[in-house]
């Protein structure tokens, strides 16, 4: 970072004339970045309004604190810096990545590109040798970002399963009879669903951020810092499971009102504070057994002395060719995107599912709407959930399709593996399975074939991700095709297609397969009108 030799002294008043040309170029750089990262900013604000990411606004403040702390603890930057080229290249890479995210309308890409852009800016201001020492505060900004949706759902499902198992274990320790079906805790009189909100993600993200900050501020051996950082995730999962166990015991004794309203919210905050207290206790314990133990008050460095003096350096930033270069590059990318943004995504012509036939050969169907809570999580633009009964055999099948006009900007498919445990169903087996319908537009393709179980009941499930004429079985692969097609054909629409039939008593899986495929054949003739290729 370049500063004028007679930069602001501690006692000198600050006026407009005190600000260098380099400072105003730096301000212009940040203003020029707004068009490039705008949908990322909007995505962040929307995420910060949710409980899982409500800690987000604090993260930039903490990162700034860490940055000022590092500046205070290191010598003043050199007046002449020559190793800025890598910073320019990092900034250029961030702008390219952000443009890719903008073009595909995927805000997650833009937000991660923003952090890369900030890293490039720091490397330009300080040079590589000094700037690399200030990457910890930049990396801390990751904690303000929402997880990509498919990662969020997969992690939520994984944590729900662990929390359910451990929660039931805690309940059994209290000698309360309990049975677990998927993510449903059966207490006999009462049933508790370990929903997505109970997965522990609401505590995991802020606790991870806190442990990262705590490990940086902790004055001790590196292995102490590593323990504090790595203990955050298992500690959060364990304490959240304990919370679920406590709720189960209270519900068993006093009724379902113990799992709702203020008490549920209060228990959540108690667990969060308990996690923080345990981290402090862990730090105290490690200090107690250290060779040169110190009081915890001296171990955690939260001193802010000298920050005012450090902040007074900013107005004295001098001009450098690298700073001018990244400012021009950012402005060019911003103006280019403003022009390209006038182009809208391709309009999709399709029939709404409200027109889907309720009579298909021997099958008679009735449509069921989902609950408002499930509809909100699904976030589909259109869906069908129709149960069909055969007039000849009385066999039952179900067709479910969730269609999305755009699988970006917070919308998109997620695997049924996320939803099934929450409904009490456990996945008994799942594997790719090839099906063939020569007379349909789909011909031969691969589906996910799953057998799910709830108690003694079993069902056979086929599902896949219908992606603009492509049938995929992997949700991550589906996300990659969204990115590719958004850039090449201007489309990000797609659907989750799912067929289900019960496996009746005395019936083999092969018989259920035959029935489900016989039901699929006439439906696949009609489906392209509702889910376009």
C-alpha cells in the first residue's frame, strides 16, 4: 500500500484537501464494482434476512477489525511497492468469474467472485509479499455468504439425520420410550419432526465464524488454535442434538407446546450461548495445562488501541499503475454488463400442469396440493402432485413434477433424498437404473431407482432431473448443465420428475417395476408439453 511521506499526523485535522488522488481512485474503484456485483449484493441481503444467515452483516465488520488489528501489529507498508502484478491478475479473474455468474444469473458465483476481487484489491494496494499476510480477514468474509442451494440442502439433510439419531440417544438416556422413523421422533402419544430448521445450520454458521475469529485472537500455540477452530462443527452438532433431546423429554412430560413458540426459540439461543461458553472453557483448559499458563483475559487479544491512527492512513493512498488498471478494468466490466443485461432469458412456452389430464388409459387421477410450508421450500413455478388409481387392478401410482422457469437466483431443484427423511421415510436402497420407452420422446435413459420404507410400508420410486431435453440423475451435474445452457442457449428451466408406486404385501420389486413402467409409458408421451425439451 503506498502512502504519501507526510501522511496525516495524529493531531492534524482532516479536510477534503487531505485526501490524495489515490484515495479518490480507490473510492472510484469500489463504486465501479457495484454493477458487476449487484446481484450478489442483493442475494446477500436476502440471505441475511433468514435465520440461518442473520449473522451475515456482522462478518464484514469483524473482517475490518481483523484487518486493522493486523495493520497495527505489523510495520507501516513500504512507500514503494513493485510486486502488484499478481493482484491485477487476481482482480481480472474475479471480474471474469463475476461476469460468468451474471450471465448465468447465479448470484452465488457473483458473491464468491466478490471475495476474490477484494483479495485482488488488497494484493494491488500492498503488493504480494505484504498483501498475502492480510488474507485471513479477507477469507473471513466467506462466512457472510450463503451456501449454494444444493450444498445447503445436502448438508441440512445430513445434519438432520445426525441430530435425529443423537437426539433420540439423549432421550433414551432419560429412560423415555422413543422410536425414530427417518427424521420423525415417535414418542408414542406425540411425534416430533426434526425439520430443516432443527438441523443445526442456524448455529453452525455463526459458531464457525466465531471459532475462526476466536482462533485468530487467541494468543497461544498453533495447535491450540487448530483445536478451537476444528471443534466448532462437532460441538454445534452435539449441542443441537442435546437441544432436540431436551425438547423430546419436555414434550413427553408436558405436551407439544414445549416444542413450539418462545420456548423453542429460547432453547436455540441457550444452545448458541452454551457453544460460545464451551469454546471459552476449552481455551481456558488448554491454557491451564500449558507450560506457561496465562489468564484467559490476557490470552484473547481484543485490544483496539491505535485503530484510529491506522484508519488515518487510508486518505494518503498514492496512485499506482496497478490501482488505475484494476479501476479501469472494473469499470469496463461494469459498463459491459450493464449493456448485456438488457438481454432477457429465453421465454419458455409450455402448458401449465392445471391442464394435465386426469384420465390416462385405465388410470384415473386426482391432484393434491402441497401444504404452504412445503410449497415455500419447494419454490417451484408450477408443480403437479397427482395420484392415479387403476380401474382394472385398483393399483395406486403417483406422479410428481416440480417445474422451474429459472433454476437460478435462489430457485432450483433439489433431490428427493432431502425430503423423504423429513416425511418419515427411510431410503432402503438407491441406485441408477436404465429404463426404455421406444415409443416415447424419451427413448432409453437412466433414472434413480429407490426403495423407501416407513415401518412395514415400502414404495418404489423413480426420479430424475429433466434439464432441457437431458435426463440426469445427479443434482450437482444438473447444476453444471444449468450454467452451461444459460450461457449457450439462454435457458435455465428444468424440472424434477418423480414416479412412485407402493410395493404391496406379497409383491416382488420386479412386479412393482413393471407396474410403474406401464404407468410411465403413456405419461411420458404427454410430459414434454409441460416440461419442454
